[in-house]
């Protein structure tokens, strides 16, 4: 059994990259998420419907993208209960091609440290291709 030590607040510096992740999203991923979430809006699996409402193609669910984005932080802190706040602004959709995958990449950096509260703000850079898809994505984590 591997035990992951909780990161220590005293060891962090603003600007440190603390976690990274890469997440491929396929049309199959979207169908599975639709089943789990109950969100069967056809813009998430049918190109014709997406285009008919003015979209460039099938889009990943925003909440799916948001969920993937925080995963590297959760893995880094070792306990999802340490994430005391998580917020994002949806800035661009993740377009998922009919064949292959859209790749969402996440880089998590220390944005601020509040030693009195024992909390670090982790800023997330979330992109797909060359496009940032979540703006002002921030998780606040309680550390020792």
C-alpha cells in the first residue's frame, strides 16, 4: 500500500506548479457522462443538432470538463475533502470530434497562500488544443 503524504503549506511558493493532467474526451466519454448525469441534451452527441443551434459541433458537457479539471489537484492533496472551494468560469466549449478525442490539459499552480487560514489557492490553466476553456478556475485547498 502506498501512502501519499499531504503537501505542506510551508513548502509551497506562489507560482509553483503542483499538479498536471491530460484527459482525452471522446464521443463515447460524452455518452457515458450523459448516462451518469442524466444530461442527454443532443448537442453533446449529435453534430446536426449542435450545428442547427449555431454551435460548431458536438460539445463536451461543461460539468464534465469542470470535473476533470480539478482531478490533478485532488490527486496532489490526496483527499478530496481538502478541497474547500472550487470555482470556474466557462469561457470556451470543448469541441469533441466524431473520430478521435479532444484532449483537455490542466496545469495547477499555487496562486496564493493564506498561512493564517491554512489554505492555498490553486489556479488552474485548463485548455483544449490552443484554447483556454475554463477561466478563473481556482481551487482552495486546506493543508497542514
